[in-house]
C-alpha cells in the first residue's frame, strides 16, 4: 500500500531543493561570480573613489553588478565589488581617495587661503581676515596693505602670531581657485579644469601638492593652530591615487 504521508514529504523536500538550490546555483550556471564582500589590507586598496571628469554619469558598471559599502579597509563596511572581476572598481577607489583629499582641502589650513570672496579667512572657524585685507590682482594684497606686511618668509614666533612663507599669497583675482563652499564633486572638477587650476595637467597637479612650499606650509602653521586631518605625505599620496585611478568625480 502506498504511504501517502511519505511521498508527500518527499515531494515537499524536492520543491524546497528546487527553489533554494536555484538561488545558490544561478550565479554559477549563468557564468557570473556572485558578489561577495572582501576586505583589503591597506588604505590604498579601499579608502577612496567616483565618476570620470569625462564621464558625467559616473562609471560604466551596472548598479546590479556592485555591492555598496564604505571601503576595503578592515573593520569598515564592505567595499564595492564588480560582479565580473570580484575587485573594487577603479572608479570607486578614485572617488574615495578624493574624499580623503577633500577633508584636507576643507580644513582651515587650506580653505582660509581659498575663500569664495576677495578677503582671506583666518582662524579655526575660518572667519574673514581682520584689518580689511583684500586679495588684490596678484593675490598679494591691495594697495599698501600687502600680505607680506605681516606674513614674513618664516613663522613669527609666539602663540597665534602670523604664519609665514616666502611665497605667501592668495590665488590671483583672475584665477581664484575657490575651495570654500564647494562640494567634493565641484572641487574635484575645478582641480581638473585647466582654465581654473593654472593650466596644470595631472602630473603637474601631483607635483604641486607634493613639492610646493606654500602647500607644505599648511603643516607648519605656527603655534596654536590645528594641523590638517592627514599628514602632508598621506595627503599627497591620496591625491596621487585619486588621479592614478582615473581622476573620477565623487557623486
């Protein structure tokens, strides 16, 4: 005699296997690897990324081919992985590297000399410079009120005394290079635009942030001033990685 309960149980197991089995085996049968989160071992492999300056719509990867996450750094959320390669796309890394750069550019040590107006900023709260200082045509001040009246070739000793550098000035009025108020995407686009960055190509931009003495002075601001959130060496490294990975614009 047929054991109805036994065969109903077997059929139920087959149905469960068919549906659950297809979910597990579909990626392999389709020839595509499943998306899995991985964690890198260095900030260079997962700390930053975004859309190319020539690609306003961002990378060509399909959203369904990626897993969204924070980065590839241990202890943080999974990085974006490409379904085909299993690697974090350069576009993602590039954008994330710029976001690290952006933290430095938005710090008072950088932004105070890249204001949206013609008056420099000062202090940790980036208030307008006292004494009515103005940019002037060449960025060195207006009329007799020149930057070098107070800012000497070196830092003036003492708490909150004027910092110094032989090249101390703002960007000139015809190329203001504004940082203040810019979103990450806007600032990244501006840095790559030769009509707004002093005509510099990518190699020259890397050289500028790495070796320019006025840029480096941000890490020697004088007594009583906070340093940028990254070391100068790490800032230059992140900047180079941003461009080496394609110079993508953050979303």
